C-alpha cells in the first residue's frame, strides 16, 4: 500500500491525473473496478482540485486487492514508452494557447491523413520543368478556367439545375467536414456516428426545402393533394424526424465514450448550421432572381482570382497569420478589381429578363418560368453626377440600373468581409493540422475550400434582400387569401372595401370607369 501511495504522489506533477486515467483505460481493461474508479475521478475533476481528486482516486485504487502491484508493474513500461508523462511541458502548452482539455483531446485524437499531390499526371508532365511556385500558378489557373466554364454551363441550364447543383455541393461540403471529424477520432468505434450524421442531414434538408417549396410554389402545393397534406403538417413531420434521430443518439451512447459522442453530436449540428442553413439561403437568393445568385458568387470568384494575382506579382506585406500567403497588396487590389467587375456584370445582366425575374410556377404550362415585367430596380434611370466628379469626367448625368448601386454593396462585402470566411476555414484547418478539406479539385483542395467565402456571402445577400429590396408580394397574398374559408374571405373583402372607400380610392376608381 505504501509503495502505491508514494507512486501516486509522484504522479501529481505534469498533469499526472490525466495521464494516469488515460493509461489505465488503455492498459488495465481487465479490471472493471479500476476503470470505474478512474472514470468517476476524472468526472469529479471539474468540481474538485486536482489534489482532492487524487485522494479520491487513491482510495478507490487501494480498495481493490492486488491493484497496486498491477500499477507498479505497468509504471516502468509506461515510462520507457514515454506514455506516462507528456512530451512537452505545461509551460509549452500554455505558449501554444492550449488548455488542459485541448491537450487531452489532441493526445487522444489520431492524426488526420496527410495531404497528397493530386495534380493530374498530364499536368505534372507538362509542367515538370517549372518551379513549384509557377507550377501551382498554372495548375490553379487551368482548373479555375475549367470551373468557370462549368459555371457558365449550369447557368445556361436554368435555375432548377442550379438548385440541384447547390444541393450536391452542400452534401459534398457536409461529407468533407464530417470526414475530418471521423478521421481525427477514427481509433474509436463510435456506434452509428456516420449513420446519425447523414440522418440529421436528411432531416434538416427536409425541413428547409419543404419550407422553401411551400413559400415559393404555393399554387403547386395547393393543387396536389399529397403535397397539400405534407405542407400542412410539414413542421410536425420535420420535428418527428429529428426527434427520432435524437432518441437514436441517446440509445447509441456507450460507456467510456460519452464525452466523445457528445463532441461528435455537437460537431454534426454545427456542420449542419454552417453548411445546410446557408445552402438554404443560397436557394432563396436564386428564387428571387438568378441575378441575386450569379452576381454575388461571381464577385467572390473575381475577388479570389484578383487577390491571388495581385498577391502573386506584387505581394510583399503579410495580411493575417492564419493565411501567411495572403497579402495586403492582394487584398486591396482584389477589392478595387471586384467593385469594377461587379458594376460591369450587373449592367450586362440587368438587361435580361431571364436573370432579373424571380422563379415562379406557371399553372397553365405546368412548368417553372422566369418571365415577368422587370421592376424599377432593373430599368435604366438617369442619375446626377456630383460636382467634384463632373470636373473630372466631364459628364453631368449618367444612365445606369439601380441594381448597379446595390452591386457596389455586394462587391464591397465580397472583397472586404467575404475573405474572413476563408480565414475562418484556415483556422479550422490549422486546428486539425490539415492542408485542405479534401483533394477533390487539384490545386484548390476540396469543395468546402472553394465555398467557405460563398456561404458567408450568401447569408449577407439574403439579409440584404430582406432588409432593402423585398417588399410585400401581392401574388403570395392572393394565394393565401384563396386558401381561406368563404366566411374568412368575405370578412377580408368587406374590411378591404371599407378601407378603400374611406381612403377615396374605390370611389375614384368607380368614377373613372
């Protein structure tokens, strides 16, 4: 007993309780009493000082005959393997800005797979004589042109194809983030982890897209009986589906993995918040008119390209430690280039109905249409130029679309705030010591690496439309009015008639007829 007591007091320094708990779990699985005692002591660590927990731990260990011999025999083996004490001191951990829980998670986590060179063999052979810097330039450039060409193709195919592409991108981004969590903790056999993650993705998508269909295609939903029933009870069905997944998670909890399972439960839900919620906002922007989808995305792409080019040729001053390759020269150059690009692209697109009209369902043709009478936002208007600018350009007025003024706000956000989505992703990748989210696109990383800024931009556009653009929609009000009972419709009619009469609007209209 005295030997074990002395041994345990030696362990007090250098986060010894953490190490002892961890190694006992790994090396003394045969003794359930020891596992339970250490597990309880570890849980008490949050409520008591380390010394108090050490006393509790010793009492439990000493209550089991023969356990002191097991621990003493193991101690020499653990010390020789470097498992008993951390490799870096407590002061070094503080320098890195890690808490005890951070260090513990890092020790338990398995390292993620190393990044590999996924550049196509054809490009490798063609660019073999170039330096790594210029090779990366050409690989990124060629793949960027290919992605831009693909972007033009899906725009040509129309809004419904764009919506399907957004859903595919969302699923791939979700897969990349969930896979990182799975790889980091792959040494643990967590039951149902991947199954539940994908199930929650299905539930959240059902909720969001059900809300979208009901909101934008109300006439279609009301015309079909099955859709009408699903629409009426949509939120209850969504809640039931989620509740089923919640119960499945609780039933899957396994002793000794509780904390890790709740980590991954939170990981899944934060991923859903970042990816699925913002993908839903992308769809909303698209249904307001393709121009609200194309211009913001194009501004982010332009800023990414121009910031890279300005930084590549002129970059000297580092911008942020999270992304050492980002420079102030690239940041500023990308800003001005993006604003000019946004103005030009908005001018071109504002003249086409297929881009400015919202997506609607046509009952007569049983199809989705983008044909309408453009609003004032997309009609050329004449604006007076400030006197200071007049002396420079020699013009007194300029004709432009009101949407171009809004495009300045979109371009500014895309170039000044949008990159912070990329910095956020860089911090995430540094936390898990990975270069990219995946190796889907050579030279660019995974899909999430390309859409980290796009999701932040989509949220801004949705808020911008709701705050400054969108007003009451008469067609939606009429659709809702037609679903009411006859007595409710009559009540609204009489109220509206009285209101218009009091205002003199109805009387004037009758006199004009």
